[in-house]
C-alpha cells in the first residue's frame, strides 16, 4: 500500500506528552518511507491529545469513543470515518483499546479496513496476570508475580521486598515495604481497578525489543533498545539502539512459540545476580520508542502495514546499534479556529482549514 | 599478565574516547591513554608491552604508567570488559605480578 496514492491509514495513540503514546512515532515511521504517498488519519480520545494538533503528522483527526463503550460503538465510528476518509488500514497502538479492535478484526476486514493484530488468544496469553503461566510453558525466566484483590491480603513479607506493584494496563511502582506496597496497590486500584500485580524485583538493567511477527512463527524484524535516561514513571526519555543476541533470541522465541501476529514489545531485565534475562512484560503493540528502530534502519510500522495489506515483506535484519534518540519538549502552535471542529464535531480536516 | 578481552573487542571506540557497547547499550568515556590501552589489549598485547608503549608515547615514567594501567584495567574489570585469562589470575598476586 505505501506508494499507492489511495492509501489512507488511521493511527491511534496521539498523545505526545510527557508519557508519550506510540501513535506519532508510528506515523513518522510510515510517512518517512521513501515510497510513501498516502494520507494519515489520526484517531484521538481527546481533542487536546498533542499529536492530534500536529498537521504535519495527520491530514485529519477524528475523536474515538472511549474503549469502555464497547466494540459496536467503535465499529460505528470507524465506519463513519471510513465513509468520509476512505481509510483502508488502521493501526491501533494503545493497550486498552486493543481488545475492541481485535474483536472487530473480521468486521473491519469485510468493510475494507485492514489490520494486522494478534488473535484474542495471543492477546490474553501475554496479559500481565498470565505471564507467569506463559513463561513456565515456554521455559522463560520471569519474576514471580502475585495477583492482589485486597491491599490487606498482600501475601508478602518484609523479607520479600522490594517488590514491583503494577496495574493491569498502566503504572508500576517499586515498593520497599509491605506498607508501601499496600499503598501502591490502593493507588493503582483506584485508577485501574483490581487485580493489581505484585512482582518480585529483579535487580539489573532493563532491555526492550520491538518486533513484528508474521503470525506463522517468524519475526520479520527485531529491534533492541536500552534506556539511557528515565522519566519519573520509568519511561525512556533518551534511548540507544542495541544489538544484544540474548534479547533478540528471547523475542524470537516468544514470537515463534506464540506464532505472534503483528507488533510486540518485549521488556526484560538482565539480572545482575545471574546474568540471565527475566521477562517482565509483553506489550501487544508498538512501543513509544519505535521511531528509534526506524532511525536505526528497521521500519517496523511499515512492515506491519505491508502485512496488513496482504503483502509478504521480507524479514529485515540490518539494524544499526548506537543510534540515540531523546525526547524533547517544544511548543506546537495552532489556533482555536483551526482545531475548533475537533472540539465541536469530533473531527477536523487540516487539508481544508486555513 | 594476559587478559581475556572478548567484551572489549565488541566495543565501538571513537577517537575522542567515547566507548559504546552495542550489546548492552552501555556508554563509557576515557582519555587518549585509555584509548591506547584498550587498543593494545584488543590486539592481545601483554602488560609489559603496553607499559613500554605508554612510557614511550605519553612521556611518563614506568611507575606512573604501571599505576595508571593497573587502575584502568581494574575499572575495565569492574565493568566486565576484561577478565584475567584462566590460569593467569594467580600470577597477579605473586611477587612478580607487575613484570
């Protein structure tokens, strides 16, 4: 589809703030391909999602209903956008919205909107609460994880600390005592609900890999990354591309075993104690650092789009370690006159505004 | 004294003394003396030969070169970039370890 003038791709996850979503880096990866001739339709959940105001990234932007409203409302909205914009592919990039998009895969395909997403079973098997079982099955090391439904019944002793306290979708905190862990459990539950996960803390350095699986067991590309500067939420503010055989082998093993379909991010800790990788998370989407992989020579979003469109792209192996990116904040100037329709009508077409 | 330098050989080194380990993403900095020591270690040079090079190229006496070399290789060992070759470690603690 890249190179085809009729290509119109919708991308979600446009918040590009201090904890950026993957949407804008995915869009940059697509539109900076040499053969790109298409249009990007941004899909946002808030009119002030910063990427939604960037007309260099999006030709037009539409607000989506929140994931909690269900797949039918989402489908109706996507059909409306399809009719107006002619979108023929969609790349969802946020954890919370993926179940709806996965459930709509066939309906979307029938309506002429291509996706390349994991199956419902694949999505469920890598959920944080199921990671223990998956790792046991695949013979992969992972920190012991407990599901907590009640902060009064944590099931950890002082000697077990420190522990990581994690929400099912977002947020993670390091707790140094059972009391602190209980506090974080309540904090996360108040926002994201139960269960909250309490995971053994593995001392070491975190390594991440992004990849695209072809759905048959092959990885079409695996890009490694190490964080150099962290935000207070533990996100990578500055990162460097790496070529770590152990990390690549881990990602390939997971993709092969699950026959993973689409984008995936592997998060692992290289233990200081035993020198082994411990899998801490599998994210069923592109990470927010995906443009680093593109800059280092591996354009994974373009691979995923090609797969979505029924092509058979070749596996990519060339990847340059030592490429550095850093986020930096700047100001994007627009006007209420320009973005007004996004507030009032839930949509804006930048190509038509003055 | 000889060293196991497998990890050191994987480093990318700039002339300015920036070292990058492509496998771990670790970044280190050093000075021209450090760069010279690393280059020599990567070629498999022995301690005595490296000390000869340092005294000749950097205009320092032997004691200073020995002190700097040992401190620097200690740092490299601390970062897991070099190891004593098996069977050679005992020599380091012997009376002629610095020869």
